[in-house]
């Protein structure tokens, strides 16, 4: 990402160091998901331009830390249990420890990627003198935002258009007049996520033959709809349609035991030969190139990055009309929308696409074209860069 003109200097690294500016991205989950990916991408671009002026804060342990470490990115680790502790002293001490990572700086930007952590960081925000950005990646109600926004940020970034009204309601008239609200839709690198040879991709990921493959790429959680997808595979099996399902993702904290529940369902339905728990994968471009269908019977979302990646690779999306999903999936034009708890609907759409390859090809082509037009990396970078440009001059006054 090229955020260079923020500092307006021929040497952005030196400029940032002289001015005392910092660009701090705060990740909020040890489990790697779309929000974590967006935050890391923003930080990587800033670090490339501003060096040590870009700081990355993340909770210790889990896939997120491993990915950041393997990428060779410098980061500062915090204890999320201490930070979010109901005890003010414990939380305050953790915030003061984190404050040391930006101590003595004139100003800059703190970009937090979840509302609850933003709310918990009130002491840090007050003492750091950083301009604040709250980035919302998931659907939440105005009531859920009431506590975090009681001390509102300078700006709120939402990943989908439907979320703007929710933020305005949570802020109220007075707060909305002081807080910038920007829609910066998730983006896909269409060079990395691209259409390839499906059979070759299937062989590359260890999926033999020409059997149709459906994929859910989401952490194993009740709201993601893995149960609906598994039941749809059983219905297809009853119709002698051989479709396999890969569940790509791991169990998030708070849903301990959910994988066991899914495994029990697979066994009870007799589809163990067709459903694979693929775990966390770092070869998603290849998996989406191999997939015939991308499923997401989810009941809670933002603007799913995983669906944009699937569309960019030519997998046909069948997903629930939840949150921001209809903003990227137009029913019967760039995919299909099916209720989250309707396994028969998912089975029927997959069967329809298997019988009508021309339709599948047309939906995939239109979806890929839409991603290229509306969800480019360049547009995303420009949106974040423009927001930072807007906030930093205010910070200097």
C-alpha cells in the first residue's frame, strides 16, 4: 500500500521520525479473520513507507501472531484478558504498558479494528494524544456500539454501506456531527486471487478428480452456518449428487466444542466421506481456484472478504442475504442468495448450477467483473489514505 503522500516529503521515513507521528494499527483477535487481514495489509503498506513510524499492536498467541511473525513484521504484544478486564486497575496497567510503545510522540493515528477493544482503550486514547479511528468489520447494532462510542473516535470506518446508518444512530446527532464516518469497502488483490485451471488447482490442494467442491472459509462458529452447509451435502447425497464440502477455518474462542458438534452432525448424517475439516490454510487463492461453490449461510457479517476472494477466483457464491452480503451478491446475477437456515435451498442451487454450466460460468464472470470494478485494492488504499490525510492536519492544529 502506498500511503506516502500523508507526510508529503521526499523521504517519508525521515519525515515521520522528525514529526513524531505514528500510525498505530491495533488488531483485536488472536484468531485470523477478515478484519485481521485488513489491518495487517494497512500496516504493511504504512511500514513500507514510514518504517518504524508504523506500529502494530496485537493480542498474544494464536494464528494472527504467527502470521505476523512469519511475515517478518515488527509488533508489540498485549494481553487481551488484562486489557478487557472489568477491573479498572488491571485494564489501566495494561493500557499504560502499551502507552510506552508510543510514549513521547507528538501525535498520529490509532486505528482500532473492533468496537469493544476501542471502548476498553479509553485511558490509552486520552493519554496518547493520537487521533482515533474505529474500523467496523462486522455487523453490530446501535446498542452494541453505545458503550464504545460513549467517548467517540475522530472517525469511524465501515466496510459496508448498510452500517453507516447504524453508526449514526449509535453516535446520536451530537456525536455524528463531530465524528467522520467513511465507507471504505473491503478489497481484493485480483492479481493474487485470480481465475485459474480448476482441475489443476484441485490436484494442487490434494483434492483428486473432477468431483464438485463447495467451500466455506470461515472460523468455526455457530453464526457462520456450517451446519446448514453440511445438511445440504446430505440432501445432495440423497439425490445421488456427489458434491464435497471443505470447512476451512478453526474454532474461535467462546465457541469451544462447536467443532465436536459439527463432527457429530457429519457422522449422524453419514457424510464423513464428503465433508473435510480443513483447518486454517494459507493457500486460499489456490483453494478458491479449486472450488466450484463458495457457501456462507451466515446470520451475522460485515462485508465478507472471503466472498470477494472467492468471486475473484471464479467460484460461484451461494450465501445468506445477511448484512453486507447483498451489496456484493446480486441474486441470480453474481451469485445466489439463500436463507441461512435453508439447507434445501443451498442444495437446490448447487444442483441447478451443476446442471447448467453456462449459468455457472455467467454468474462467475459477472461476479469477477464486479470485484474488479468496485473492490480494487487501489480504491481501498485511496480511501484509507484520504481519511488519514484528513485527520493528521487536524491533529497538527
